[in-house]
């Protein structure tokens, strides 16, 4: 790639991200000049850190806890002079949100000044003034609630004034933010709710908020929940050291949440000024709102707030260079990195599967679960889910009829695992050698293999896969049971399953919403939490350490087995692609950018708990691109018809499923052209006629 294309690809702004910074300056009680200097210092530092938007605490220019000094003319005059000086010095700085008391129309307002590139863009007054317990704001300030369409003059800088303001960058379409102040955030209907429904994707709160026991948790709760409910990012900055401690204390909490996820948080109770950075994915936020009709319905029910807001536009001059990434894309988006959350999610996922299977079994007249057991990950997981379903139903595990069906490439290791697992679980196991039937079918078709030629084409593979499924369905007929599907979400995404009379079909597809990477963690969770006895746990651990293979093609002269990941790519990457393209709708070039940051260095970033050291991998950009192109072609062009005819199976994760009755509906005769072209444009700058 030409150097300019490398730089453009590496830029967060090329991929719909905006760098938000939250500042906790060291204050000086009522020393407006010192406070202004602290703001300048952090603004320059944030500019050096490539921040696009810089949020300061409430009343940081004057100090918050100065009580009746807010009504002193000398202090208010100095505030306006220092505000004007900050406006005039702001060229080249991020957009600044600065808290200050401002006079207008014979009233004093607790305000946020929005400053960009030498210009006062607007002033937002606080709507809700606390006047209870330790708070006495109505003694000094007027409420800004309901003020709209007005202007204010701040030392000769005239700008819009009111609670009806949104701020939008002119060359970064999704960089749209709203401002509210402290108590606004604690109200039953925060002003930011209307701002979000009017179009803001970043919601900002300038706060002073003294600290009491447990209050930091409450702030987290409110910030996270507001970002989820409004499908937005929520940036928050509270006053810290330097405020008066006459009757209150301050912790300097700052944080940024995106759709409920904490992106960054400051240290609390620090003695020095602090800046935190978070790269907010505003493109993702917009896409999330587009696919959630309830958001628009709520805006309509609220009288379309966008018709009551005024948008102030400002020039956006940043972008086009690599400034790093201040967020940590999870290597395994279906798998939480936090150990506590991982354990809780595994518990829920496993029990959702068990509950689905129990309910389906009760709804049938059958007496048995019928499962093909290969000794691989998917059939292993389906089998242990069925075993737990038997336990919950009060049935002996012999109600499970497990069949191992060796073919031309079945290894003794995996067949041994299958038998050991069935024996350990106490299921009724049998073996059916499918090779005679396969030879007969291949011979009937005149396939070269039947004449002794080593031809291992797709027909050779699918004859075996189809026979296994055919046997399972007929065995279910014979024994009064139903076939439990073993195929997983990753295989469905790639079309790595045999259609119809093959592993794409079953009576109930219990694994169909579980990606391959999550299956591995679910099995580890079963071992770690003692879901089964020690003998079963040992077999499960051995299966986890066996290479993934369909075992349909005999080993080569070097003895190497057929490797699934050599054919379709690493499942870790494929699951990454699946989540970001199908669940989030992101363009492929951005998915490549995020995958590059997530996977380029095995030694950096968090790995999920107990992830084996030997399995930790790194992938460079050319490798990521190669397998992403493969994923796009397989997903959009050649495999939708298999997903359009899926059997039932339980949805597991908010990451989505591929059932045509649920999360994903698409034409079976589609093409990947648009997605492949976008990837080429994003990485090479090539148009390819797209």
C-alpha cells in the first residue's frame, strides 16, 4: 500500500471513531486565573494526545464550592475575561467543554461553554439545580430548563444559548454531541435523552458531584444505563482535588461508557491533574440506532425532538494520520474478558441450551436423544448439553443414543475420545462403520475413489457427511427419538456444513447460536465448575487440545490430518469477523482495522481467563485481509441458502444468531461484491468499479 493509504487506514477517523478526553484539573478555590491556566495546560496536553473533544468539570473556571462568591461581580467579570482568553487561544485544540457561571438577562446560570478553533460555538445552561441536603444551587443560579433560540454575549463572543443545542462536526458526519450538567444526569428524564433522540451520539456531562460512600457506583450505573438506553456514548467528568472541602470532598471521577461498556475511567482521589482518553465508535452507535426501531418510535412519541433542537456546526480539521487506538477491541467478541462476567455468561449460555433442549424434548413424543459423536468440539458440547437435559428431566443418561460413525479418515484418537466420553457420561453408545455404505454409493455414482483412485473431492467428503446424518434420522425413527444437531454458529456463517442430508440438518440444532470460540470456553467452564465427574472432565480437556478437523479426507504422505482452519481460516478471526459484520454491520475495512489492533500482538491486551498460552496467536494485516476476504465470499455468496433452511435452535448471545426466523434474513442468491470492493477501497484506495 502507498504510504498515504497506510496512514489513512491506520487513522481512527477513517473508521468512524472520535477521540473523547475527560479532564480532572487540579483546581484553586475561586482563583479564576489559576483555574484558567490549569485548563490551558490540559487542553494543550489533550491536543498532543490527538483528542477531538475535551470535557472539563462543572464550574471548573470559577470553582464549584465557593457558595456566595458566585454572586460577586469581580469574580464573574474575571470569569468572562478568562473565558474570552481561552476562546481566543483555542485554535488547534480539541473542542472544549468548560464549566463556568455566566450572566444573562439579570440572571446567573451554571453553564457549559462549547469552544472550538477560536470560536464560542454555544453555551448550555444547567436545567436542574439541586437544592436539597448539602446542595443550595437555587440560591445562586437560575434554571436553564425550557430556554431555546436565545443568544449570549461572553466578552464580545456572541453564541447560541439554551438547552436546545446540538454540536456537529462538518466533515465527520457522526461526530454529534449534546451537553448536560451534573444534576441533569440524576433526573428522571435527563436532557441528554432528548438530545440523543434529536441525533446526538456522544452525551457529555460536566459535573462537580461531591463524593460520598457508594456514589461512584451510582455514577457508573447512571452513565452506563444512559449510554445503553440512548444507544450512545456517555462522557462524564467530576471535580477533583483543589475544590473547597469546607463541608464536602471530591474524588475526580471521570469515565466514558459506550452502549453500557466502560471504555475508560480515571483514577480517583489523585493529587494531580489527569486526562483520560477513549475512542468512541460513533459509526457503530448510528448503525445500532438504525437497526433498533424502538429508538425512532420513542423519538416519534416524544414529538420528534430533532424539530426542537438547533444544530451548531463546527469545522473538524483532524484526521488522516495514525494516532493509535484508545480502546481495546476484544479478541473474542462473543467471550467476555472479565473473569466474573465470563463465568456468569458461560452459566447462562449453557443453561439456555439445556432449557431449550428440555422444552423441545417435552414437546415431542420421543423417548431418546440421538446424537452423532465424533470426538470433536461440537458433538462433545451437544452431548454434554443433552446429558444435563437428561438430569433435569429426571431421565437416565441412557436415554441418549450416541453413535460414532467412522469413515475413511476417522482417527483412532478422536474415535477413542468419542467412546471415552460416552462411557464416562453413561450414555448408550454404538458404532456404525459407514465405509461399506459409502463405497457402495461412490461406486453407484461411478466415482474414481471406487476404482481405487485417491480422489478426495467434495463428493467424497459429502457422501460420508450425508450418510452419517441419514443414519441418525433413520435411527431416530427406529428408536422413537429425535436428532440433536451439533453444528455451530461459526460453521453456519462459513457454510462449513453439508446441506440437507448432512450436518446442516437435525430435529433441533442446539449449538446453532454458539460460535466455535465460545464452545471452547463453555467446555472449559464445565470442567472448572465441576458440572461433570472427574473422568468426564479429563476427556473434555483432552478434546479441547485436539486439532479441529472434519476427518473426511485421509492423511497425506506426511501423516498430516485434514485441518479445518487451513481451509476456512482461524475460527478466532472468523468469529471476530462474524460479530463485527453481521451483528454490528460495520464495513469490512473497519473490521480489518479493529482485527489488526486486536490480533497483531499476542503479548498485548487482555486474554480471557485460563486461555492456554500455547494457543495465543498473532496475525498481521495481510493474514487478516486474506481470511476476511475468504469470510466475506463464503458468508455473502455461497452459504446463505444453508442458513435459510435452518432447523430450530435457541438464541444464546446478544451477538446474534443466523436463523431466518430471528436475527438474520438475507437472499440465498446474494453476492459479496459490495463488501469485497469496500475492503479493497479501504485498504488500497482502489475503487474496483464499485
